[in-house]
C-alpha cells in the first residue's frame, strides 16, 4: 500500500508555484489549470473520480466525481466523531477501484495507538460511484460515534474546471433519506445512503449515522451517487451493461526475475478497461478514450495509437476504433471544424469546447474554441490506414478488412489532395483563427521550434507526418492489391517520391552529424530542432538502413534519452525545459513508439537504445505506482531518484497505458503476417529468462518462452502459420 504523504497540500491546485501569476485588468488573478499529480483517480468511462490520497474530495481544483464531462460531486468529506480520520495509506486496486485506510483517534479513548479504523472502498461506474465505508474497532469498550458525510454538487463543465474557473455549488433538496441536486433538463444528481441515514440535512448537504461500535465489531455504510438524465444524443456513452470480455483489452501474464513489466502490464490493462467506450451510433464498436480527466472521449490520433499498440492483445479494439472513426470520416470542406473529404477527426465532444489563455503564444492570450466534432489533425488520417494494415497482419478477418477498404481509399485521397495541397509534403495550418496552431501530436503553440528557441510559423510539414504518409501509401497499396482493387502502383509511386523529397529537404547536420529536422516551415526551410519526433520515422520504411541507424544513435544519446524515457526536445536546445508540455518532458507513448521502431531496426545502436529506453520507462513506472501519466519531467536520471511529475498530466491515459504492451511486443520481437501465413520473432537481446502467455494472434492465445542463450519456444500458434525465429 502506498503511504500517504503527511505534507500533502489538501487543495488540488495548491503547491504549484510557477512564477508570478498574471492578473486581469481589474487586478484579479488569471485562472490557471488545476494540478492533478497529487490526486488519486478511478475511471469507468464516461465517469471518473479525483480525490486526495486520503479519499476525501475537497472543494477547489479538479477534485470531484464527473459523469459525461460534468462534475456531479464537488465535495465528499467524511468525518467520524466530528473530525476527519488520520490517513494511513491507499491502494489503486484497479482502473475503477480505490481503497483508502485511516485511523480514528477521537473516539473517546486515551490510548496513543489507534484502535478504530476506517476503510473506504470506492468503485466508479458508468453513471457515478459507490463508496463503501467500514468502521472497525479493536477497543475494549463500546463506542458511540457519528459517521457524517458532507457533500456538494456544482455541476461544473469539465472545460471550465480545466480553465481554472470556479463554480458555486448548488443547493440540495432532501427527498426521504436522500439528497438531490439539479433540474430535470440538466439531469438530477442523487446521493443515497445505505442503511438509511439518521440525519439528512439539505442545508449543508450532509448525511449522518449515529452508531454504537462494539469491541471487535465492524459496521459498513454505503454511499451511492448517480447522475440521471441530462445526456444528449451526441454524448459519448459507455458500453454499459452490454460490455463483454471481448470488448476490453485481454490480460497477459509475464514471468521474469524483473517484476516491473508484469506490474506495469497489470495496472495498465486495468486502466485501459476503464477507458474503453463506444458511441450511441454503434454501441458494439469499442475504442479507448484518450485519458482522464481532460480527454475522456474519442480522439483520432490517441485512440488509433492506443489500438495499434494493443494489437498483441487482440484485434477487436482496433476494429471498433477503425469503424467508429470511419463513420465520422470527413465528407465536405468546413473551415471552422477543419473537416475535409476523407479526413479522420481529431476530437469528438458533447458540445463546443472553449479554453481561455491555454493556447497562448508570444503575442499574448488567445482563445481555443473547438466545435463538438473537430478535424484539426494532420496525422490521424494516415495513421488510420496504418492501423488497418497492422490489424490485417495480426489476423483481422478478410471480410472485416474488406468493409473498410473504401474509407481507406478516401484516406489516401485526402493525403494527396488535402494533406499535400499541391505542396511537396503533408502539412497543416489553422485557417479558422481559433483552432489548434499545431496539428501534430505536439499540438501546443510552442511545440515546434528551432534550436535557438524561435517558434516555427505554419504551414508546417512535420517529419513524422511524412513517415506516416509514406507508410500509409505503401501499406494502402498492399491492401488494394490483396483485395483486388486498382491504384496500388499509384500509391507506391507517391511514396517513392515522398521519400526522395524527404531525403533532400529534411536532413540537417550539427557537430555530431546528420539527423532529420523536426519540420519544414512556411518557407520550406528546416526547423532544425533535434526532437523525439524522429523516433516516429523508424519502422515506417521512409528511412534507408543507414539513415535509420543514424536516427537510432541520436535517440540513444544523452541529449534525447533522459534515462527515464525519451525527451520531446533535446537538452541542448535553447527552448529545452524538462517540465514543458512538449519541449523537454517525457511522454511514455512517444518513447514506446521509438522503442517499437528501434526493435524493427537492424544494428547495435538500435538494440542498445531500445533496451535503454525500456529500462527508463520501467524505472519511471515504479515512481508512479505503475500507472504511467500522460507525461513527466525530462531531467537526467543521473540527477534524480525518479522523474518529476507534470502537474496537469492525465492519469490514467490511454497511450501511456498501452505503452506497456508496446514494450512487451518489442522485447519478444513478434512480427506477424497472417495474410502471408507467417509470424516472425526477433527478440531484443535479453539476459534473463522471459515467459509470456496471452499474446493473441489471429484470435488464438500464444505463449512465448525466451531463455537467454538457450533455444526459444513458441506454442499455441494458429495452424497454418509458419514460425520464423
């Protein structure tokens, strides 16, 4: 059990001092995004809770219980005998479960040792949460106590919470032995205690039980909080009671002397189950939401990458993700939403999203205003094609692949017609004036900058977007050919031309040699930062063998490799900041993508870099209770016992959790090609024994035993597949 920090600051937004905060013209402090890194979360999409590490949900910051991006509980403070219990520790028992332990010292006893204990078990479900509170006594005499819950509900929108805005709590109504908030149009929030409380006070929003606790006895009380109604038809909805085992990422077991990967996999798969969702249009097609709390919805790039990393656990999630995104594939040109024919969306929300001052550049404050269905992404469209191809190779049935060939063709057309727009490379620019300034995965305003710290001006052509486009064109050609469709040669010619142009335009050089620039700017000049983006090029086929080895050497170097993962921006850059969102921090998924590419790259630099990055992610995981956050600090491992937390990082987050499976796949080196009847294995050099059971290939579970210098053993491979070791 994780021990509670006695110095913990009980305000979810307190404890962060990032310099003098700006003020408005009236002298008020400008609201800022609340911190999350000291909070404990439980997720069962579309609901999640955020609390202190003693289980209390206190007003302020981001704490609360949320359902469908609305905070339905902004306070839940438990007292026993008029005082808050003393926290002892907590456990994150699963993606949707938390347990909190505390001692009660004000029970009328003079003993310095605790003899009365409170255990809180929190379970978040799709419409709210249930909290079981158990009081137990080791006292020698009977005790009379009051258990009291103070609750409040502000029905704050998640976007307002993220922007640091405060919403006053509403007044509660009492109906029998329960509390109610809200109106029928917006939905009703209900808090019910079991057994029936002795006191229900709507004025201060409290439920209370008067009890006698006998020696050695335990008493259990349950609080259920639910939101009823108020959802709109466009809201992302949980699979709910129709969820089946087939819909969620499968469990996989790992046996090795190093327990870190097994623990990370167990926690990550539980979190991914909590993030699994579907839409009302197709409740049988599952995908994983991007992350809690800010992005608990469908994101094109995030959901695709997560599904891609999770293919070793089965193809169901990939199929659901592909179908869900294909249903909303762009069909027209819309400047406001960035929609274009064939384009895959970036983000799907219940309603328009508006953030003040979080897209701020050197010129001052800016407003980010996104419509409910927003297409501002340059890479989701080629990545959709890559996911389809990968799922095909992992054994997705021919009939299921064939039904997606038409949307794949539209994706390819978008790459050439709208992605390139007559220019040599796939690029982007926000024409709406209030959308994302950057539309690759590093989408903060300063995410793409030169080595000297200057911010690059759009239209921008990102290096990794060219890698994705090349891979999509080549793999799209393979699919067209396999399913008897015309056009394969056209896309291979397109890919060859893109590779030649990339080689001529993107490579730059410094004192250590050549490397790909992060992007080309509005004038076509290289944006010369050394960045983690180059790791995404590995395995796409865009690079030659020699070029891939050069990239592997840079990724393994101390300028990018922090020891806890891959820095987003090299430490030698003028704009490097280890706690910048995209300019020096470490993102687990970014590191995992590089690991996947390195494992497919020949040469000693690639193997060494992959092994080092895997160890770095596992070392970081131990400092985050094996629940890797969205991002964390990029300080050198030699200077830190563990990475620093990024205050506003989502946790759990889909592609951070999926990184555990990407690590596993890289270690065993599995290379499936079910359509051609083969599966190859190229394990990373492993100094110890490794046994993995539960990797799924063409619907069957296989087991892999690596035994150092001894021969490897593979069992359970579907009949008809040739194994190549």
